């Protein structure tokens, strides 16, 4: 018996605005370590890596991500021993239906038709073994041409999730544990959610799907031919740079934004595309807001979940995440306190969903705290903006071994560099010099320059910028290892 060819698809879009200030558009929630030492994205990749079986041939995962997060995804996979072989980079967000379509087109481009295991990157699962067992069941069913969805067994009447209604009948072999899907229902009010739990047969929709790539493309063509046609046009205009695949930018922007559920899944019950559901009872959570994070974290005897440098007295049922300094609580209950280097959130735990309104205000006023942390990760390392004033900014910069920044210049600022640790190879105009600890140099305004680390340990420098404009967009790149040079 030949093995079932399976390709995992990890959807890495979304900004996780309800988890601000930790989650920001430049470093969204899927890349955060919220429930352990690994990010949600890393956890998802590792869970999927365990799907291989005697009858399952597992391919490398396809990652669907935004352009700005490509190196972050690649680095996080490297940290857990997974090689990024292909990433589909969306020039703009168009929801999950176009994202899955790009993955299906990539999976079938060489004449293959694997079963796709599609999962968001920003969920957590407590019982990995139970997750793998459920997905393997779904794979066997999907290999026969069915669309299979994972339905989370509810443990309470939740109003924050959409539901899957099953008709309680079992599907035909090969998987007797698979249920027939009767309908998808929207997020209910409390009374309706209570009725769902009492009645039974309702499951949370976790947004995880298992189906052949060709089945998705045919179903999309049937129910949303406009999206199918636009996706084909974007795929036909694609370019590729190493493992990064970019759909045509203009064509992709013209695709109607739609979710997998609205575009296809909700039309499937009773149609020519049979849809089944495998129950998932594995301690699943989408960590959609800070109260959900509190739910899954270990707590002390008073119900407090504290991460970082935290001291508390006479406080109960609180969540504190301290990133850079001591946070203290006295005599409070049901609070969320999230501290970062440049922003602090204090919220009633029951109002966690309303953090999105703060993010909306940040967007309207164009504040950087909506987009970036003070410490910003780059493919070559990171920088931390530790101080700034009217005409100066001070950064702490770390460059990975053998990595380099782009060959670049600035129109409005000069820079002073002081080496703290490691060895710096510096291009400054026509000169190339090597600096070591406690040595420094000056980059005049408008001079073409580059910073590189030729050594085997991280290079760390202090950069002092001075000039009339110090924004990150004051940069002209001439050469770049990471494909960011101006055309």
C-alpha cells in the first residue's frame, strides 16, 4: 500500500491585536513565547512534524506569511531544527481563503496532489499526542477526497468561537470516529451557547482543515470562482527568491479578501463536496486575548499567573507579564498587567477583548508602539533604541556571526559607531576597516557604508545617530544579502 503524501500548511498571517503590547504588527503573537520557551509558531511546526506514520509520507511544511516576517519565521524554524524549504509571501493580507489557495497551487505545481494539513500558527495545544492522533485520522479520511475539519470538544459555553453542528451520524469507513458536518454557525450569544452545550453535537471551529489540494481548488472554483480566478492570476505572476515565493503583487491585491469558512466550508454541507469532522480533545486554545492566556498558564494558590520579575501581595486571579523591569501588585484582583520596554497595559481581565480599541487609537495617531517594539529583530540580528531626543537617537545593535547589514546610505543623519564586543568589518566610503572592542568610527551624512561581523561570536555596537530626521525609512540600500536592496 502506497503512503499518503501529506504537506503541512502553516498560516502565519494576522497581527493578534488583542495581545498588545506584546503582539505588534512587526512581531505578532504567533512569534511570541506565551506558554513556554517556544513561540506559538514553533509549537505548531513541531506538532505537525510529528504527523509522519507508517502510512503517511510527510513533506516539509509550506509557510504562508507576510513579507515582513519571512526571516523571523525562517530563524524560528531553524531554532527548533526545522528547515524552511518554501514560504509563500503575501504582499498584503487577504484573509485565509487566498492564503490556502496559494498553498494548494504550490503543492500541485509539479503534478502532485498531497493531502494538506492546514493550521493557523497562533494556537496552543496541551496534549500533542491527542492532536496527532486526531489529525492522522483526518488525513486517512481526506485521502479519499473528503474535506475534513477539526472540531474542538467544548468544555464550556463559549461565545468567542464559531461552532460546527454535527448530525451525530458517523461517516463511512475508513474512519468510524469521523462525524458528518450538518452546518457551521456563527459566534453565539450566551443563551445560545448554553443551549449548544446542553444539546450536544456542537464543537468549536478551530480553523484547522485537512483536504487534498485539488479538492480545495475545485471547491473554490465551484463556490467562489472570482477568488479562484484571481488567485490563479496572482500565482501565474509569481517570482521566487531561494525559498521565498512571491505571488504577483498587483494581482494578489486584487483578490477578494475572504476566509476559508465563508468562501467554501459553509457551502459544503449537503453539496457535492462532503465535509466531515474529527473531534479534537487536546487542550486547545487560540489565545485570542489575555484572559485566554491566563487560562492556560500555571497559577499559584491565589490564581495568579506571573511571568518575569513580579512581586505581589494580597492579589488574586491576576496575569502579569514583565519584560524589562520589576512589576509589583498590592491588593488587586482580576487584573492584566503587561509591561514592555516602551508600553504598559493595565486592564480588567474580563475586558481583555477590548484591548483592540487601544490598538485602534494607536493606529489612528500613527504611533510606533502599534507596529514595533523598542527592540526590533532583523535578519542579521537586532537593534534596541535605548534613548532619543530632538536630533539624536542611541541604538544598541547586535549582528550575528558572519552576517552583515546592507550597503546603504542616509540622507538626513550621520552615525557614530562604538564596538562593545566582537569584531566589526566596516565599509565607510572607499575605506574598509576592522574595529574591535572599545574602538569607534564616524559615518558622515550621505556616505555609503556597511556593518558586518566577520567573527564567530555576536558583534555588539552602540550607534549614536544625529541629524534632522531619524526615521527608519531614511535609508537607501545598494546591496543586500536578504533581497531588500532598491531596484
